[in-house]
C-alpha cells in the first residue's frame, strides 16, 4: 500500500471525473444490499424460511437497539435510516476481506460523506419532530451567547465521526498488511477474525453515535407547565360524603 492508495487509487476517468476504487466498491456494496433486499422482499411468505427468519431477526434486533435510545413513537421513523446505515457500514468494512478490494471506509472521503449524511439527517429529524422555529431556538438556550459553541459542537462531532471510522479501518488494514508481510500467510485465520470483530465494532459505534445524535435532536421540548396535582385525600373523602 502506497501513499496514493490512502485516498483510493484512480481506476479510470469519466471526462473530468476520476473514478477511484472507493467509488466502485461503494457502488458494489450498495447494489449488493439492494439486491438482497429486493430478493427478500419478493420472497416473503406467511411461513418464513430460514433466510426470511434471519432477516426478520436482524430487523428486530436493530429495532430494539433503536428503541433503547429514542422515544417509542420515533422508532419507526428512525429505523429505515439507522438500519441502512448500520448494514452499509458493516458491509463496507467487511469488503476489505475480499482479495483485491479495500474497504471504502478506509477512505476519508467516504467516511466524510457518511458523517455529512448523519449531520443532515439529524437536523431533518429534529425539524420534523419539533418544527423549524422550535428546533432552531434550542441552539440559543439557555443563553444566546452559547450559539457559537453549539454550532462548533455540531461541526466538531461530525468531523470526529468521520475521522474515527476512517482512522480505525485504515489502521486495521495497515496492521493486517504489515502482519502478512512479516509472517506471510501463516496466521490468516486469527487475522481474519480480528478484521471481522473490528469491522463489526466500528460499524456499531458509528451507528450508535448517529442514533444518539438523532435522539438528542428529537427529544421532547421541556415545558414549564406542570401536571395537575391529584386531589388530596381529604378532598376526595368530602366529595364521597356529599355524593352519599
């Protein structure tokens, strides 16, 4: 791996556009996930097969994980985006196991695009949940002086989200390459297991951080109205006496 491969090697050009291996692998991952989804959709049956059972189990696990972070009424709204994000990042991370391919997430441009997508979706869910005016107002709470700090926080956490995934996957592939150069192919199985575990962990961390950001954006707005206090026992007793 040379320095030019850190950003993805150029495979060919479409006019002024340079098509890198990251772009090709990313589109391959998307087409594979779309093909699997369509195949499962058109083969749904009342009596599920083993394939359908596995797919439904994955959806249930993701739905429960989302339900532990966001309000119950928002789970169905958040599920399609977060589930797709989780599955894509996991598949992209594991693509590096295929000989001749590199994980798209070892390219900073790919992880930056994913982080930008999380950034945009967080605000979209927040505006949809609270309304534009109420959502923008919370950036100036509890004081308008904090507005620049809220904006900086939004930008820095998006940057950290991109760099974290890029750095971990890049270091994983570089470590795997170094081990193979030093030890040859004598230790392929432990190396593959390490790659799989790290790919799953990094996909989970990326998805759960995106979920936390979305949950923070759609959390209910606190109001000053306190719930009505229940009637005191003495009032309840006097009311019962009047009715009798």
